[in-house]
């Protein structure tokens, strides 16, 4: 049986790490399901409260689509590079290549965060604060939570880099990378939801 | 901002337990203050007593090394249940105080002020759901399920310890609120706008938010762990349709936890944003929507009801088949019924707020879905009765609870079907009828189930049976006490008495509240009997010992092991060939075999301090948030992140148990078993029972 869990498998060549990945990666998928519920409910809350601008600024006063589009490109590209890091690991293309792809993913994710924070600060300076309305409250419950997830993923990536420096590419690093990959792509999917429902939907 | 605000936030002398007493003007306020102060004194004295005893006996070291840092699923399970028992004692006493208040509050007065009464029903509900029922069932599943599927441990032992830490942190936070007051007065469901900052700026609702959030995070992680364990750790040959029913109900419970706990986390998290950062999600003004809270909360709350009942159903399966000496009747039907209940549980949440103004059609749909749950549950009841039919039935202590459950639970279910009709619900909504209904489900259902499970598996955990005499007394008192305490509430509800009433001026209600008070007193006695039972059993543990491990002629794998079970559970991973694997062996006159390929070294996870550290930091973070002590919150959250990162660098996570040690334990156990008589069921409750059973099904043949 070569495929032990959904998503990218390490393959038989990786021996014990491939075996261990079965329950660890499956467990992480299950964790992602519960996280998906969390985001799903925040989306639902946003959709319910979207129209309640309470006389305050609305989406068209606050959202800057060009910047959001750049954020989208940054995050989706980071998903690609994170995927390339995983493929480099799977096909044993050398630790150096893995680390380079990981560093590029990290840089892209951090630029995404920087742009997002800048946008949120601009919104706040225009009076788009959560206290202003139900719409903005729901917005600020959803978007920064996604941002926090990205920050946590970056922290995890750094911890993995530290482990690579300390132990090399051992089994624990390998299964850790598989799981981080799932989180990374998951956060992309959530962002696509945010881009469509919150930003494009808000301006439509 | 002065130094006090920075150091201690808004925590000041008004939080101290004698504050209410100092301000008291009226007689009622004085008595109420004394009640509150006494509770605080009992909590502090209890903690000091335990600490002193531990110091006196030099047990801090063993407690830390062998228990708190342990990642063994059996020990974690036991710790969960100890937590549940401690919290149960508090919540039952609170219930007693509330019954006393409603009996004395006729015509005003009584012993507690309305505000104090509000805290009582809020902590009682919060504790019973999150810190009694949840830890009890989580503990029981933790202990039993891996043994039943032939596993060495759960899939993620450290995560298990972290879950326990978070749950315990929530429980301790509620206990702290006894001393640094007040707790929320918003009920266990904490509805805004009442719990919004504009109406309730104090620390009370924040205690509730963080206690519940900690517990909710712990339960989400538990759900993930149990699900993965059941999917991935079953021994060879243990197909899904060969699993003991308890594992099936555990699986459904775990899946419900994964999907139902996040809505609670979202609800409490958003409420916290409203309260701390001035958001307008659930507020009346500013474009908030109060209904969102009701929907989110009950999207958790209804599946939660089945999280509470399904593990108990699992216990009943084991109880009825074990003590009838028969395999379960209708195994497939029971599996399907369990799955049906799990799925339907997500389709009925609106019935908790039929009266909140949605359309009639919506109410009708949710009403019908609610009634539909009665069908799979009915299937189960019939299956259990047919399991007993023509079996070798023994009315042991778990069976007394079981028979009580069958009668009482059906009655409670019937009132549930009545409430599911929206037009009737409009009449009895928010009355004591509802209170009677859900207590009628969770006491005979969940609580009796948990006590039956505790009695059933106690010998497995500790190697000796519980005293039967005190067990029967407790069971009788629970059943009669329950009937007297809650059936009058149906009548009071139909008479129009609202729930959560501190005082009333309707004389006709008084007799029934007095009957309910009597019932509450009997329940307190029942709890005392359970405590006495434990002490008596501990004293007579030599006579009650069942070291061979099979006192009840059990059917599933856990009974094939010695009692107590060694850390590694099974000396070698098993191959099973059918349902009721151990019973098949026994019918052939066999027992669990020596490992075919000889004994081998076993790799077991090492103890870790991450669980207790994350738990303690979670508790301090919750406390800091409650009292606005920001530095404390930041420090403890940093500790949690640091602990997780540090742990990811640890590589020596396992230790090896040498084959010789495993073999020595095995040989000692087999020698003991061979020297112990095989016991027939008529001697089950006698001293001769050393845990070596002669299968009931073969008794007739010889």
C-alpha cells in the first residue's frame, strides 16, 4: 500500500517516516476539519452581519482591491513554493533545496502579513474600526484570525528550520513538513474564501 | 494607569469572599454572604487539606512523576474521572442549596440573594456539563477504548495529556471563582445581551467564557485523538464491525466533539471580542445580532447532548450484555442507530429556541427532526431489553442503575417528544418542565451510565471490586432521589413556574418544591454512599481483589488482561477473529495466549511535563484575562507557545520496556490465574471471585 493518507505521501523509500506519517497526517487532516468548522462559522457570522454597517463606513469605503489582489498572489505563490519544498523532500533532492524553498515560502508569507497589516491600519485610520458596526466586527473577527494562523504557520516553519539545522532531515522533520504543508494549503483555501466572499462579495 | 492596575488589573478587595458580607444590610444578605464565605472556606480548606496530606506522606514526587506527567491513557482516564468526581461534589451541593432556596423562597426570603442564586445556577450548569459529564465520559473512553480495540495507547498520548491539562485548567478556574468572586449569573449558556459588557461589566461572565473555552479546546483535541485512535490503532482482525459497541459510541462521540466543539469556541471567542474590544457581534446596538449567539451556541449545545449520552449508551451495551451473559442483541442495528443519532444531532438545534421568532415552517422542520431522534433511540432500548431476554441475568449494582435507566430514560424521552412540538414548547418554554426534562435525560442517562461504568471497570483499573452493599444503597438512593427531586418539577412546570426563580408568591408551588428538596437530600446521601463505598472497598481490598482480571465474565479484550493492567496493555499485538474476542477464547476453555513469537522489547512513550505546563499556563492565562491582568496573560501564552516549540525539538520521546520485564509480569499473572478457581456467576459477588471467570453460557452444559 503506497498511499497511507490523503495528500502528498513520502513513499516507501522513506521507510519509518512514511509509516509514522499514516496516523500523524491523518490526525492533522482531522484537526484541519475542526479548524474548517471554525472558519466556516466565522464566514457565516460575516455573511449575517455584512449588511449591518450601522451608518458607518461600508466595504466600498474601506476595501482596496489592488492590495488585496497582491496579497492573494503572494499567498498563493507561497503555497506553490511550499509544495516545491515538499516535493524536494519526497524525491530526496537535498536539504539545501528544501531549505531554500522553505525560506522563499516564509518570505512570501511574511510579505503577505505585512501588506495585510498595512491594509488593516489604513482601514482603521479611515474609521473602519470594529467598534463602528456589526459588519466591521465580523470582518475583524475573521481576517485577523486568518492572519494569526499564517503567523503561527510561519513560527512552525521556523521551528522546523531549527530542527533541520539541529538534526538534519530526520523522520520527525519529515512528518512535520507534511503536516505544515497541509496547514499552508488550508490557509490558502480559507484566503480564497475571504477574497471571494469578503472582498469581492463586499464590493459586488 | 497606576501600579495596582498594571500588576493586578481590576482585581481588588471587592473580589474577596467576605465582601458581600461586609456590605450586607438585610438579614437575607447576611445569610447569603455567610453561604458564599463558607463555600470559599470549604474550597480553600479542601485544597490545603489535600496539599498537607501530600506533603505529609511525601507524595508530591510520585504525584508528579507517576501521574501528572504520565501520558498513559489509563492514568489519564483515571485523572479525568477524579476531576469529574471532585467537581460533581461541588455541583451537587450547589443543587442542594438551590432546592433549599426554592423551598424557603416561597413568599420571598430564603438563604441567598438573587445575584448569588444566579451564580449558583450558572456554576451548577457549567460544572455539570463541562467539568463533570465531559471529563467523566472522556476519562472512561480513555481508559476503556484502547484496551477494547487491542491498542497500546491512544494515537497521540502527549496530546491526550494536554487535553486533560486544559480541561482541568477550566475546572480550576471555576473553583477559583468561589474565592475571588463573582462568577457569571448568565446561566450555563451565557446568553448575550445579558452577558454583554454594557449589562454585565464585571468579571463574572469572563470567568465563564475562559473556563468554557479552555474546556472546549481540550475536548476538541480529545475528539481528534479518539477518532484517529479508533481508525488507526485497532489490532489485526478488529474490523469496524467487530468492535465492541462501546467503541462505536466512543467513535461517534469523538466525531461529534470534532464538529460540535468549534462552534462553542467561536461563540465564546466572539463574546469575548464584544466584551474586551468593544465589538458588536452579539450586542443589541451597533449592528450586532443576538440571534447569532443562540445559533452558534446551540449548534454546539445540541450535539453536546449526544456527546453526553452516547458514551453512556456505550456503557449500557456493555452492562446489559455482560450481566446477561449474552452477546448484544442486534449489534448492526445498534451501530446504525448510534450513527443515526450522531447525524441527526446536528439537525435539531433550533428546538432550543422555538420561541425566538423564526418562522413556523422552520420550527416545524426542527420539531419533526427532533422527534425523529426518538426512533433510533427506541431501537436501542428494545435491543437492550432483548439482550436481557433469556440471558443469565444478574442484578448487580450496574444492572440496578441499568434497569432504572431503562424506565426513567424512556419517560424523559417521552417528555422530550412533547417538548419537540413547537406549539407545546411555547407553553412550557423556560419553565421547570424543561428543567425536569433535561435532568431526566442526563441523570438516568449520562450520570447513571457513568456510575455503572465506574462500577464495572473499577476492578480493571485498581485490581479490586467495589463493595456491593454500599453500591446498592447508592443506586437505590440515586433512583428514588432522582424521582423525588425531578418529577415534581414537571408538575411545577405545567403549573407555570419559571426556571431559575429565586423567590415566588404562589402558595400552590410550595408543596412540590418541598418534595423536590427531599429528593435533593436523598441525592446528597447517594453521593455520600458512593464515597463510603470507595473507602470501605479500599479497606477491604484484599477480600475484594480480582487480580486475574475478569470478575464479571466479560466479553471484550480488556477483560483478558490482568487487573490492574500493565502499562503496555498487551504483551504482543493481537490478532482477533470475531466479535466478543475474549468470550470466544473462554468458550474454548482458553485465555489470552503467550506471544507466539516470544516476548519482545516494547517501546512506550515517556512521561512529559508539557501537558501540566500547558494546563497551568492556560489556567493562568484565563485568570489574567478574567481580571484584566495583561502581563500575566502575555507571559502565560508565551509559555504555551514556547513549550510547544521546545517539545518539537525533543527526539527522545520513547523508552523501552525490556522483554524480560514483560515476560516476568506475564508469568506471575498466569501462575496466579492457574491457582485461582474458575468462578461461576452465582459466586460473582463473593470473596471467592478472584477474577477468573467460568463463562455463563457454558454453565448449563456441565
